[in-house]
């Protein structure tokens, strides 16, 4: 694998997501009015899945290619594999036969391997989009080391979602979170998201409040300036 860390958890801060981009991936939970079913495409060490199980009431539907990650996530990061709200599957999301969990409210796309970002075929992106309920949100963790690749992934996603995604640049990292839905985002959506923060459990609220500061202005707002 690459020397870049892909999972971390600090026992001294059990309720804090160590990686900033994990905190960014909690933003859709404030932007969606009732995120009951969350798809997590890319398990990693299970840190984000564990956090969401502990600090939300959502069911978590996690998919990864590597079955060995289940034991690692349990031993090193405390993921409860038998949790009643955890559905953990190991499959190749690039395979034509793969089908995602249905009726998702939020899909979190965080797929990396030893080569970098996993490039999904258009058919897999289409299946993910179709798996979302009306009003559903997809957030993608993208690595800006290759902007042509980022632009191509945005092109793929824009075939199924509105092209004016919300964008959050993670400070001092090359991670960018891009947050999509079928309808265009508006200032009203962001106001509702801020209001939702006040009702989140404390650990989730801290993560979301920090990541909220990374959101870039809406494209419509930038045009007016």
C-alpha cells in the first residue's frame, strides 16, 4: 500500500474523528433532513462506520473489496461487526454484477487502493445514483493530486446529479469533498444545515461544525460577486 495513512483513531480522544476528511464526510448528515440509511462505499479501518454507529441512529451499509478489513477494523479500531445497524458487505463495486444497497438517504464515496482513487465505471456510478431515495445526497472524497482525474470524476457524477456540487477543501490536505444531489443547492439548504447542527449529538456536531467552515461559496453566490 501507499505510505499515506488511511485510518487512525486516538484512544485519548475516542469521540473525535482523527482525519479531517472523515469530519468532512459528516456534512451530508446535516444537509439531509432525515438520513436514516447511509451507504459507506469504502470501509477502510472502519473508523467512520464506528463513529456513525455511535453518534447517529442511522443504519450503516458498508461495502469494500477486501474482507480482511473486517477483522482489522474490529481488532484495531473497535468496530462492532455484529452491530444491529451495521450491514457489511464485501464485493467489487466495479463489477457489472454488483448491486448497491437500496433506498439510501446518503452515500459516502471513499474508495482508495494502493494506486490512489479507485476509478469507477459509469455503470457503477449510475447504480449508486439509482440507489438513492428522492432528495438523497452523495459525497465523494477526492484527492487533488491529479486534477484531470478529479475533473473526470466530476463529469461522471454530473451525469446523474446537478453539476453545481457543494465543495469543501480540507485544510493542509489534498482532500476535497464534493457533495451532490439531483436538485441545485441553495442558500436555504445551507441555512437548514446550520440549524441541523444544533440538534446533532455533541461529537457529531463538533465534527460538522469544523467541516462547515471549509465549504466554498455556492456557485450562484460567486457569480453575483
